[in-house]
C-alpha cells in the first residue's frame, strides 16, 4: 500500500482489516511518518506488515519497527543507501557494505525475527530479458500479446547491462551472507513485466541454491518456512493427514538437483489430481489464449 498522511494511513489499514486482508504490504514510496503509523496500526489490528523498505527508512529501522518480511534483496540498497553512494557504483557500495556493515545488520534481523524474501529472479529476469546473447524466454508464449507490447520498458540499455550483472552477483553474495548469519529466508518471485508466474518460482529456487542454500533449504523456503512465518502451519508446509492437499509429484529428486522441481509429473490442488496430460492441455490453452489477447 502507498497511502496519504499518517491518519489516512491508519484509516486505510482499519478498512483493510474490515475487508479481511491477510496482511499489509508497504511500498518503497511510502512517506516515513506514514510508514511508522502503518506499522503501529497494523500491530493494533493484529495484521502482519510486509513489503519494501520505504526510501526514507533504513533497513535497521524497518526491522526494529517490526516489519515481518522484507521483499526483494535490492530494497536494502535503495533510498537511504543509494543516497550515500557518493559517486560509487552500486555494486561497489554493496561489496563494501558486505565487508563493513552486513553482519551487524543481519544479526539485528535475526534478533528481531525479520524475514527476508530475496526474489532474486525478479532482478535476474530483467538481466536475461535484456541480454542479446541469450535466446528469448520460451515461457513468454504464455503472456498475452497485448502485455508483450509493454515489455520493452523492462529492457535494459546495453550500457547498464554489465553493471546490473555485477550488482546481481553482489546481491547473490548478500543472500549467501544472510543465510550464513541465520536470517530466515522465504522464496518469492514477484510478478511484473517478463516475470512469468509459476515458472519464476522454480527459477527462484535454483537461484537460492546458486546463492548458498542447499536444495532442501530452498524447498523449505517455499513450503515449511513461509507456512510458519504466516501462521499457516496447521494447513500448509508439510505433507500430513489433515493438511491441504496441494502438492506436486516429480519425475526426479530435487534434492539431487533443484532444477528437478521443474520435472513435474502431476499436480494435486484442492484434492484434485491433474496428470501430465491434463497439465499439458492447460499449457496449450494458455498459449492459445495469450495469442488472442
């Protein structure tokens, strides 16, 4: 949410509480005083507050205030961090942060039970989408033609691509450092532009492994851990009698290779089994609909 002044922010949160939302997500453009009002009001209403770190709030302040999850690793390096670059490139500043300040901040996250949702795939997709050396993303065939026309705004200029790649390498090291420090990580993917729902979450798991997690830890970041973070362990997170029957059956073990999560034999959702043939029909339908819209 991006709201008005602190009083208006509190009113919005009370209204959202009445509407039955599960949590409050704040955005990077939220004013500082409204952000702290949002955190306070969310606590009063028994709602979890998640999201970006506003541009005028430091990560330490967000953690101390009680923001439950921080979405996107790069949000740690926007706002107050970017304002202090003083001519340095972003990736150089992140490298220095990792050496000088990261361990202290991540210890704070651990003490405050602040959860990180890296969404590395969001950053990586922009790079891959813009790299002329890579083939087009085959999954774009499931994106509506009308939406594809807007994708060019996500293509990075050639002059920026190399710096984005260097920054991504540093973001990966940040995730690795958070993991070593004991920060709780959950898997998310974000949806915008060339990021394709579903497929991108599998790619996020692979990136989490690339950035230091074991395959088991990556799988837990998408299942067991978020169920606990959002108080849904009774229903989700593990395969047990009495829990929701939402799971996938694979043709190969993801503990051997995390990419095996993409070798899907069948999906069970809401207790309904969909075999590979049924899944392929859905994909074909999605491709057809994308061409027509």
